[in-house]
C-alpha cells in the first residue's frame, strides 16, 4: 500500500514482527510495503482500514503484547517471504477513544462496578486504575503484561475457582467492522440463530473486526486487605491424598493456582514437596482494614511501544535466570531425570516463584509474575464432573499423564513444573472451556512448558520434544480436553497411528480438521456470524481459515486414534 498524504493516516512502518516466544517471525514482503500501523484514535484507525481495504486480497489483524503462540496475528514467513504486501497489522498500544474528549483509554462505567477500557491497555495498568477506585477484577492472570484485547480474543483464564475465563467477565464489545462502522455487542444484542452475539464476541480470535474497547464487570474492593494471599508447599504421594487436600484448598480459598513437579513424588519421604499452591481470598470484611494505597502505575503499553527498541509482553529474564533457561533446554534430553538436570530445574522453580508471590502479597496483589524466559506452552481445558472426589481424581489423572512419561529413562523430561488451575465453565462458543451447563461445570486447565532455542521455527523443534507433546496431548484429548486458543496444540495427526507426532510441528492440519468437527454446530454458527460481519474476509487470515473451514484432506493412512474425529 502506497503512503497516503492524508494526515488522518498514521505513519506506517515495515518492521520484522515476532511474537514474544519467538516461534513466529514475520518479515516484510519483498516489495518493501509498509504494513504496520499504530493509530491513536478512531479517525486514524478508520483511515487505516479504508486504505487497507483497497488492496486486493489484503488481510488486517491486530497486534497486542504478542504472547499468543498460534499464528493468529501473523504467520511465520521465514521459509517463504512473500513478494507482495498483503498482511497488515494494527498496534493498539497508543489508541484512545474514551471519555468526553475521546482521549482516555480507561474510564469508569457505564454502570456500577464496571470499567471500560481500550483494548491496547495492559492488565497491570488496568489493575492499578481499579485499585485507585476501590475496585478489582473478578479473575486475573499471574502476569499483568497482557493486553486486554489479547486476553479477550482468546480464552485467557485466572485462578478464581468460581469464575469463568476472563473474556466472560466482559459485558460489551465495541468493534470496528470491515465496512467502517462501529457496532456494540452486548447482552442486549438480538439473538442470531438462537445464539447471543456476545457468545461470539468473547474469544472471537480477531475474526469479527477490530475491537476498540470492552466493558468489564468488576468487584468492589473497599480495602487493600480485601485481597489476602499465601502459599503452601505440599507433599502428595497419590490420588487419594491429592483429592483430599484439594477439596480443602478449593473449599477454603477464592483463588488457587498450583505448580507441580512429578520428579519429587517418589522422594516425599526425604521431606521434599511436589506441589506449590498459591492462594488468595477475597474477604468482604477484613479484620485489618488497610486503605488501598495510591497506585504507582507501571509504564503503560504506549510508553513501552514507543521505546527503542519497542517493548512488548513480559520482560525477558536475564543473568542467572537466562543461564538456567539455557541449561534447561539441554536437560530435557538427558537420558535420566534423576541425573538431576530436569529434576533440579523443576524443583528450583519453586524457589523462584515463592519469593515473587510473597512480594506481591505484601501489596495485596495477585499479579505476582514480573518476568519470564521464552518457552512454548501447551494448555488444555479438561472437563470435570465436579469439584468432588471424581472430578479431582480426574485432575490428578491429567497430571499423571505427564508423570508417567517424564520420570522414565530415555524419555523427554520437562524442565519446569506443570501449572494447573480450576476454572468455571462458560458459554463462549470458541473457548476451550465451553459447556452447555456453565453453572454446574468446572474444568482443570493443565499447562505444560517446553524450553526451545530462541526464534527456532516450530517445524524444527527436536523430535523428542514433539513426540512428548503429542503423547501427552493424545491423552488429554481422550479425557475430553480442548486446547487453549493462545497456546500451542495439534502436535499429532489424528489420522496417524498412536506413537507418532506431526512432522510439520504444531497446528497439524488434520488435527485442526478434527477440532472443527468436534466443535460442530457451534463452530458453524460462529463462522456464519463472522461472515455476516466480514463478508469479504478482511480479517480472515490463513490460520483462522484453517480453524473454521473445511479443507480437502489427504487420504488417511491409518485408523484415527484418540477422541478427535478424523477429517471427513
């Protein structure tokens, strides 16, 4: 797209874009077209949309804090740089259109216990704003460095046991559509084929348009001490011990986030612990009524985006932490976990997490994560029959899938603890935590980490890592699990035999086809609604197309395995 003299169009650039974890690198096309825009208001944003829509075959997507690991924003094009610019990105970090003068990016209201925020705002800035006004989020992520737009475009979740994914706390979305109009989707929007449009707007994967602002339902927080946290290390040798302890934890605490290292389970007799539970309680009438302190807000997304070089997402850890990460990459492939490498790395992570949580708890915050090393994640929502013996036993079984693999010699050995949280079900159509009965359904979200070389293409990951993730994923799918849309998945081909993995890396095409069929009618309803808002596919990139539409498949080579149906 040629530069336009219209002053309403913000200056464009042609950077090499990459996501936070480095598995996606998007280089500018060979024609040198400038494709990256950072509008600051609605007029500028509309001008960008108008110009991009003139380019035949153009796609426009929103780039946030870049933590999403699937190619939702932009594909990795290092293997084949395009000749012509067709992909355009919009950075909403400095965008503001709220308040009487349309120059604010966070405002109270419109109703009581509501806040409206532009989507480029980060969670940590919103948290500071809410604290200043004696309010708090219903559920939060551990790190405050995600954009609100990104958190609601996928199924980001928190640790609140009786709360659904974060997107379900949003009651209204303002969206710039492909035709240049702005629409509001909320609980008053007319039903479409029996579905509420709000079910589509939550976890929309960027497919409906450019979400400019959202309204979030929040909680009153009259005192800093309304939120009180703590930690507990646990030694749980088996399923009965796990079930009994977590019935107590989930019954006593409002928010629970837990880390687990499978290597310690066989050594509990030495006094080591295999679980680290973080918990927070929301107390309506705390005995110690400490006022909410005047916040010291962190640098906002706009300040960080205008740095040279720009900063997005979690700060990368350096020094000894980075050295540990480099060692962890190698330790995953040692013959024996008991040789110490992966085991020590996983257990030692408890020593890193606990002080960070303690620091956050001193200021009565559950945004405890301050930085991270680049890793890949696989995260699954596994449905539970309840938070009873049967349901908690199933959660243990999900963890045990990993334990049985990594504790054996010659296998892949995780070098970081697993993380899991319990999440209430919801009705967001594309969420992994979708259920027909949100009030009575919970999920355990199981999170698995792998260390990889920085900026390594996913198709080049070591075979041992890919096989491990595939083996675990097959089991979680058999348990009824669905993937988190912001993490990696699809490590195996369901038309291939068990014991194989996707040779093309994650997001295997046949896996995505099976996922489409598994979602069935609700996916078809979402796609029909998407088409009604974006008939020419201006926001419809290749990855979203693969998620939503039927693609002619190769002839199957073997009988399908697992619960994912093969592509038909």
